[in-house]
């Protein structure tokens, strides 16, 4: 198994944690991890079906959205990143 970009795989794992924490009502922890991830990972803007992955990722941290929507978005983005890491 070859991993093209370890940042993709690592951010994917962080997003799965974030998704879980959002579901558990631990939005502060999820937001903290999300802010750290933005500083930690250098990813291209265009990734998968998204023109700008960071714009999409910001919707995960938007507390005005429903919990299930935010959690689902994080899990979906995580899956896309993991898939991209294997290309």
C-alpha cells in the first residue's frame, strides 16, 4: 500500500475524530482540533470534487449548522481525503 500524501491520511484521521466529537457534543474540542489541523496540514485547495477544500472544511466548524450535518460533512471529507491519499 502506497500513500501518496501522508497529510491527506493524517487529516482524514483527525476529521474522523472531529466527526465523533461533534456527535458527542464536544464541539469545543472539535473546533480546537480543527484549528490545529488548518495550521498543521498543507493540502492543495482543489481536492476531489471541491474547488476549495478549506471552504468545505470551514462548514464543519460552523456551529450554526446542525450537529448531524457537521458530523456527516467531516466523515465524508475524511473518506475523500483517505481515497486521495491512495492515488
